[in-house]
């Protein structure tokens, strides 16, 4: 087995010792920055079950351990968290491909070396949590950049660090990301399992925003499975939970779980169920919110859903006109999901190639996709 193959296998393991997890993230980061073979590692469906099972069991029976003397304090941890918030904002506004290398290098040079030492229990736990947040974000950025095997490995390691931190909410958040990825890659049953594992691991009062996210992702998976009644019920539950969210009381990593996100995911549920009226209701809310915030990636995804609703109603010119806006939004972010959204619209509009507005869209899309290669 080559060094790259060994690292690819290690990245899928949910280690017993969190120090082993730290070593794995360090090695993943080195290979990621140097663009070695790990970036082409495959997504492994069979690797999804064990991490979610082990995390859930740990959350249901968590034990604490004594740690060594303090090396850093909570002030330094707060600084690490401020950097996380900065990088998360960059991802939300500019896409996952925009700042991932910078985040990996920051983790490699500052955050992960701290975890190689022992600290007093409160600091050690806080460091694990901060590192888990950043490992999740790196994985999410890789996911948004279309490097799914690498993303999967970062997310599994982030889940282990969240367990070491004793943070059920953060672990559930990581499982939400894993569910989202599994569904995108065409594995809705596994996506459903991951979302439900996350819900079961949350205690009452743990991050209502995260719980709303897990319900909406459960709805996405159910919609992909064609279970329309259950999917719609999950959307309703997510809306109810989201209505109770007090954003100032949520962790920084839950900041993106807002109205444009929740409504956008709901729109995609109804897109998959072939219900254009409900699709339009949610997608319009999402797109309007994304415009107000200047979030091009979310705007592209929601505008694309509205374009599909127009197509479902045989309103081809309106669909193509909206698709042109999707191209403009996708061109302004570094996101493979936004690019794939444009490609999906091209496929859907192929039967209408003689329509002038479709031709205009195709010309813009072809130019943008050529620049994105």
C-alpha cells in the first residue's frame, strides 16, 4: 500500500485516541496543501456507518478524563475561534475553494500543534472543540470544492474531535454535513441515517438551529427517496424549530443556519418531489434573503430551483432568463456546487435549444464553465 493509500485509509478511521485523530488531520492537511494524491481519494459509502455509531454511543455514555498542566489559556482558544468565524464568513460569501488552503495552513502551524500537548481539562476540551470546528470547516470547504473523498476524511476526523470535546451539538453538526454530502452524491438512505443519528445525539436545549438543520436534511433525504408525506413533515418540523432559534445564543458554527439556508433546503426538497408551488414559496424566500446578504452561492442554488419550477410549468423563457442570473451568481464564487448547478440547468434545458433565451443562457454558461475549468 502506498503512502497516499495509507493516508486515505487512515482518514476514514474513527480513532480511539483523539491524539491519533490530530496526527491524521495534520497529515491530511499537508497532503491537501501540496495537492498530493489524497485530493483524488474516493468517497467511501461503507465508511459512513461506524463513525456515526461510535459518536452516538460516546454521546450517550460520555466519560471525562484528567488532563495535564495548562500550556495555553482560554484567551488563546478565543482567538482560535475568532479565526474560525473569519474563515466561515469567507466560505459563506465566497465559496469553499476561496480560502481552504489558508485555513489548513493556519491549523497546521498553530492549532493542531497545541493539541499535541496536554493542558488542564477545561482548556483541553475547548481546544478540541475549536479544532473540531475548523476541521469540519475544512471538510465543508473541500465538499463545496467537489473534492468529496478528502472532505469525507476531514469530516470523520472532525466528528472524533467533537467527541473528545464532549460537544454533542458540534458532533451533530458534523453529522449534518456528512448527511448533506451523502445525499448530494446519491446516497439518500445513508443521508437519512446520518441525520437521524445527529438528532438522537442531541440533548434537549442543544442548539435548536442544529436540530432544525438535521430535520431539513432528513427531509432532503426523504424527498430523494420519494417519501413525500414524511419529507413534507420534516420541512414543517424544521420550520417550527427554526422559529424558536435565538441566534445570539447559538454557537458561531450555526451562524449560516438562517432563513436563506433553511428555506433554500426546503425548496430543494420540493424540487425533488416535483411540487413547483411549494418549491417557489421557499425558493423565493431564500433567494430574497440571499440577495439582501450578498450570498452568491446560496442565491445561485435558490435561483436555480426557481428556474426549475418555471421549467416544470413549461415557462421556458422565464426559466432561461432566471438561469442567466444563476450563471452570474455562480461566476462570482469559487464553488463546485454552484458550477454543477449551472451544468444541471444546461441538461434540463437541452430539449429547448431553439428558444432564444435558452441560447443566451447556454452561451453565458459555456463561457463561465470554460473559465471555471
